[in-house]
C-alpha cells in the first residue's frame, strides 16, 4: 500500500466527519499496489450515514478536504444503495483502511 500511516489516518478522519466513524473504507487502484508508481488515491466507501441528505455534496466536500490534506487527487466511490460489480471489485482487490 502506497500511503503513509498519517495519510491513512487523515482519510479515516475526513471520512468519519462526512460519512460517520463506522464507515468502511477501501483503498483500491494503483495506490494499493506497491509495484506501481504515481496515480491518484482511489477510495471506495460504505458510509455509516450521509452528512445531510445530499450524497453529491457530501462526496464533493470530503474529496476537496482530502485533496487539501493529502496533496494528491482523490477519487471517491460511495455506496448509496445497491452494490455494483465495480464496488465488489474495489472491495475484493482493495485494502481496508
């Protein structure tokens, strides 16, 4: 996994603030593979709750805050209702944070 402990901690803090501290988080994509380099930070979330009732606004706020803290582009995939094949792959191939 190509994240520092501090970066992982920041991700958990921001996700907790926007989606609840019991939210489940997976790092997937190039950052989950030590043999690769570069790349943005891809995160799949199963939220405890959505801050407010607007998923779009919660995702945008969390993504902006993460990018400010981590100094890297961040992509967030947040499960709202039905789990898709892409979400299942992100969980099975990803690394839980």
